[in-house]
C-alpha cells in the first residue's frame, strides 16, 4: 500500500510541477542553512575520544591567595605552574600522567634539499601517546630512560615525515630543530581531532602539533612557551630559572584514571600535596582547592561551544520554521484543490485514514527530495565557512550522522507542516462534490 501511495505522490508532484518545485526548494534552503550551522555545532560538541573520555582528567591546582578569582568562575587557574606540573609528572603514582607545553621550532635538514619551515611542537611525557591513543606508523615513543636522561629524541607526525623523508621509515634519522640535532624514534599517524581538547588554552580548534619531544629537555634547552601564561602577583621574574620557579601558570597536565577508585586515590594525593604546600606558606587559602575534570567536563568548563554557536543553531531552526510556514500555505492550496478527487475516492470506499496516510506520504516525498538537495546546499555553505575562516577548517564538515540527519529532519518537518492540510482534506464530504459532477 505504501508503494502505491508513493506512486500517487510522484504523479501528484508531476501534475503540479511549479508548486512542487517551490515547496522542494523551500525545504531544501531551510535544511541547507540549518545543517550548515548544526554540522559545525555537532563537530564542536562531539566527544573527541569517546572510548576514553571518562578516563582522562585535566588537573587544576589553586596555589593563589584568597581573593584572586579572575582566572575562572570557580577561582581555579586553568593551567599549572611549572614546578607543580613537574612534581606531579615525576611523582611515583601508579597512573599514566603527563605535563605538556606548547612551543615551536624552525625544522630543517641542514641541506638545500628540504626547505626550512616553522612547525608547532609539544614537550610532553612518554605517556602522552598511550593516554591519547596516538597510533604509530614507525617506531614508538621514547623510553623512560631517554626521558630521564633528557636525550634529544622526538616523535613526528605523518605529514612532517612525508615532507622530510618522503614517507619512508625515518626512525634513527636526524633532523634539526633550530640549531639542535634530534633523532627520530617514532612516527605517528596524523591526529584527526576536531577539538584540541588536551590544550584548550591555546586555541580550541587549532591543529595538533607535528613534533613531540621529552619535557625534560625544557630546562636544558631553555625553551619558550608558545601558549598562554597567567600570573596573579608581581614577582619580578628576570631569568629563565626564575620563570620555572615562579607562580605563573603555563603548563597543562593530564592524568589517566581508569576507575572511580583511581580517581578518588588521585584526589586524595592532590589534597595531600596542596595541604603540604599550604603549610610551607605558599598560599593563604583556608583549604586546598583543585579540580579533576574529564574530557567532556573540561570542554564544557572551557566553553568550547560558545553561546553564539548555540544561538546560531537556534536561529537556523527558526529560519526552517519560516520555510515550513510557506510550505504549509502551499500545501493547503494544493490539497484543497484536490477536494473533488478526494470526494470521489471517499464515495468509492476510501476511508479517512487512507486519505490522510496518502497525503502524509506525499509530503514525506517532498521532504525527502528537499532534504537531499539540502545536503548539497549545506555542503556549499560549509565550503564557504572553510574558505572564510581557517579556524573552522576541520569543523566545517558533515559526517555520516549529519548526512543522515538532513533528510530525516526534512521529512519530519514536512510531516509536521502537512498534518493540518491532510487532516482538513480528510473532512471532505463526498456528497458535496458528487452533486457537482
């Protein structure tokens, strides 16, 4: 029966090509604009590491005095001081953890074959790769011994490996970072994440770094952070060593806590550490303050999806509602013009339920066609977003769920718009139209 109704719907569309085209175009434009904003919102808010998001925790420690509440709404700095981060990084705790800092270098091969280029880099611990599920093409992460000895080793991503070594196994080969020689110990696949959740302080939607090296090299190389640095009191820092021992916040820290027991144990550890720091007179707060937030909590805490993005999605759905209002008017005119035909069908034995279902199938076909065209309009809109804003390059895309959602929303919207016209035409009294024939 449904196939019969689909056939009738197709015949009806061909009998009124202008009206049908206007309705399909209206729903297509509405869906196109809606899916453009909804796709960006979806990519922003989606879980970046769903298999481990509840096990990875960003660590925040509050080592400021009372009254310094300009960092965040709950008075806890987003980052750690270098001395706190390295203490936790080197602590003998039975969990994976890593401090990390963003920086950058001029990368070259000390020859004329490869043009030097600037590249983002990250100092991190060896656990970084296992914690964030980075896959290796060649080699592996550096060892604990190499990290402790602060050896000049690094891991590069697939793109940089293709550029420098033509995609070959580069493990054991050397490259220059500025004037320092480093040995490649591993090559990772390109990190395909839409939100840079592990470092939201320095651009939530920036690309991941291409180079990773042991964080223990930070001091001997006297490197400079490329990320945000915050302070809360005047310290008169004039030397590199003074910065490392200062109360400025500029290091990110993550811990992997697989079970609730691990979470509680690490909370107790942080509480004890801050309590000890308080007894040494480092801060004047009455009690230790810290946060452990998993990946999704951390993204929400940092307002990765801003209110502007939510408002934009709401406005796009309002535009879709305007399109549906226009479709409602066109459907009323089209269905009521068909009243004599419906009257004859009712006289021949068709009941109201069958008439109603036939018209709902017809508006569903309209929705399906409009939704498919709307996907193309949305792709055009997303292309425009990518061209006009480099920040949204990775976000302005439609994944499979959004592609399937487009015709689903279109069909649902058209059914909502078609319920009243279909119900109205079902009330047709057959006798009225039979008398006129």
